C-alpha cells in the first residue's frame, strides 16, 4: 500500500513539474513575441520619425536624421539577409560574425547621431557633419558589400542548380523521344548495307519493277507501236471440255 501511495505521489510531482515547465515555456514564448512586436513597432515609429525629420527639418538636423535612417536601413537589411542565408549556407556564418563586429560600430554611430540631434550649437554640429558622413558611408558600404556578396552567392548556387536540372531534363526528354534522336549515320549504314527502312533488300540484283511509261506519240508517216502489236481479245475463249466415254452424247437440237 505504501508503494502505491509513493508511486502516485511521484507521478503527481512529475506531472506538476511538467506543467510548470510547460507554463514557463509558454509564458517565455509569449513574452518574446510581445517584446518582438514592441521592438518592431518602436523601430517603425523611429523610421517614420527620422524620415519626417529628414524632409521637414533643413540644415544639419535634417542631415543627421537622413544619416541615421540610411545607417539603420542598410544594417537591418544586411542582418536579415545574412541570417536567412546562414541557415542554408554554413560558409555565411563567418560573414555573420564579421557583421556582428561591424554592427557594434553601427550602434555606436547611431547613438552618437541620436545625441547630436538635440545639440543646440548648430555651428559645431555643422563642423562635425563631414566626419559623421564619412563614418556612415564606410559602415554602410561594408554592410552593403556583405549583403550583396551573400545574395550573389545564393543566386550563383541557384543558377548552377538550374543548369544541372536543365541538363537532366534534356537527357530525360531525349530518352523519351528516342526515335527523333536517331543518328544519321545509322540510317546511311542501313542503306549502304542494302536494306531500306522497312527491312527489304535494295541490292542491284533485286531491282523493283519500273513504273509503266506513257506511250510516246508516233511520228508522222510511221505506224504506231500499238498498231504493230497484234490485237488480243479482251477475254480469251474457253478451252473445249474433254469428253469421257461414260458421258452421254449430246442430242442434236430439233430444227422443227
């Protein structure tokens, strides 16, 4: 009895632990989903705000917003392309590691640009803009290079696979239409061997009968060949039937 109670308690504790673990996983997944949604919403709001500032505010403030928008757009696109490619191509993991190092410089530059947006000294801001513009160009150029290299690699793999598939399909279609891909040498060899395509002999000793020629017109004053030939009856007369001794003699017909 005590063993049964112990087993029941153990099963209860095990089910309780599994339920707690499942609850934690579900809550964690829901929290990650909410955080992801909030992050995407915040990112979308920031992008629209930067776009509006770059269009509405002239001077250094508008250019700062434009640099931030360019930096964020390039880094985000490269990150998505590398992550999607690394799941299928193991060689892109090194590129993804290089992008992580580049991303640290990108975040540092983005934080600096965001702090300079509230800078009241416009003259100092205008002096620092060329250096900030150069840093932004270097980071975005590196990110764009990684992104396009990954896309070109994926496109090259897809093109090679398509070429191989096209070659295999050509071989298969040729096998399905084997009668249309017969080499011309085999046909010539068959004719040279003295056999036609239907298997009959075409040797010189077995000349096919000639087609009847049309009679040539007779020259004036000369009898035609048809006139010289004896006239043959259309239907040959039947041969006399043999008489046998046991047959009766035919009676003469009466003239009365």
